[in-house]
């Protein structure tokens, strides 16, 4: 039994082309989720004000004392327990195809999606791994550094995932791909979306898993279950791995997420220019772990993120830099980091309500110097 719906590759404004059949969704109980999520914050609609629920104190990250009541609005349809994943099943036949650079022809406007969507920024330390689940479709953006495989797999198992529909590799640096080789081998994504050449180890894993590798460029639209994503960068490859990161804008029931990899420089500016033409971004995954060389004031003015998430852990680089956190705070964003808050789970309900839950502290970063853990 698979839980992975077929991924669709579409040109923005064009007709979708299904590359794999939809499958029956596995189920996920609210109770299971509630037991593992100690605190939930509900965000308001388009206003900047947010209502906090259960955020009166830092939670320990354990299951004891967790109130399931706060999860009541978060139930997903068809919820129910999922049996353990069966690791060895027949490999899929590659079904994707190369998508050359495409000309953007419009974004994914509000109202084009429906269905609950969950986004989990997994606490993988210094690196990044983000799970997206929309209906029966499950994708993973990056796989964290080597050693983070258990955390990523636990996040997938918690959602009842049995197989990945797709992976997106933002770029080929070890803090994003170190854990991905194992994940690909075990969770056998049907499709991998990349910009550039996978590392030899990752390429071998993708080949072994029967995963179709699809090059994406700016303007390509992707269907992630009921949600839709648009590739905003890169338009081409410059040779700068960070700058060439795959940047995705995801729209789910009118809520927007911007996944930036480690994007920086001209490509970040270009992403900002695109976003400036649309509504504010609801959730920004801050580029490059809060490096001072990304997330410029201009970019923030263009994207206007309501919530900012920095995926970061102990590191020798000074990430997240106080100057970047300061920019985010000054711009009015609510700032969280995986280092301080643990794994963050965002849920967009079918009604379009956005809520956040945390595996550690629910307290947002209030000072630029307090974005780290401990
Ligand atoms: Zn990185």
C-alpha cells in the first residue's frame, strides 16, 4: 500500500501532466499528532496579529502533559492509524521527464488549491530537511546533514508516510544532502527535483531507488498533492551552489510558503522581485540558516514574511547571525528557529487556517541575540 499520490509536473498557466497515478491516502490520527506536539499556535488570516494557544510556557518536547484539545481544529480528513512502513517493496518505474527551463506565465494564485497541507521543518541541527504533506502526497525538501536520518524518518513516520512522492534537492551541499542518500534508498521517492548535478552518492541512490531526476528552473510549476508550487529560482546555473538553490513558493488553501535553500545574491533579489508582485509570504524558510549574506532588507520588503523559520543548529559560522534575525524582527516577522523551537509543524486546514506546533519551545525569538538553542 502506498501513500504517495502521483506528482504532476505543470507549466505555470499550462495544463498539468500527470507522471504517476494517484494512490490511496494513508491515515493520520489527530491523536497521534497531538501526543507528539506539545504546543500549538494558531495564526490569524491575513492580518499580522496572531493568536497564541498553549504558548504560555516552553514545552519540554516530551509527550507528558500535552493537551490534545489545542489540536482540535487541525484534524485531517480520513485520519486513522497507519501501520508500520514496509521498507522493501517493488521499486517504481521512473515516470518523470526532464523539464527544461520554462517561461513563467503566472503564479499560483489564491483559491486554486484545496485540502489540508502540513509542512514540517525538521530539527536536523545545522542543515535543512522539510517535509510537505498534502493529502496523500508527501515530499521532502533536502535531507539534512549526515546523522539526521533518524530525525527525518521519525517525522515521516509520525505523519504516517510509507513512501515519498518526491524529493526536492535545493542544492548539493552536505548540510542538505548528507542524510538524503539513506532517505532516498529507504523511502524511494518517485521523482527528484534538482537544479544541477547530484553528487555521485546521491545520484547512485536515486538510480537505485528508481527515482526520476527532473531538472527544474524558474517558471516551472509543480503539483504537490492539493497544493501547488512554483519554482522561482534558479533561472539558470551560475556555478554558485548556494545562489543556484532551488527556490519554491508553495500555495496551499491561500497560504504561501517560500522555501529558499541557501539562496543568496542576484537570485535572491530576483525571487524577491517576483514575490513583490504578489501577496505577502505567510511562512518564509529563511535562506542559508540565517547567514548575513542572505535575507536582505530589500528581499524582506519584497516578500513581507509574516512568519520566518530558520533551520539551524550548533555551527562554527555564527548562524543565525544577529544582523539577519534583527532584519526579520524589524520587518515585523515572527521568528522561530529549529535550534530554539525544535521541529516546527505548520498546518493549513481545509478552511485555510494556519497553525504551528513545536517539538520544543513555542516561544518566538524576541531578540536578535536569542535565536539559538540552549
Ligand atoms: Zn545550508
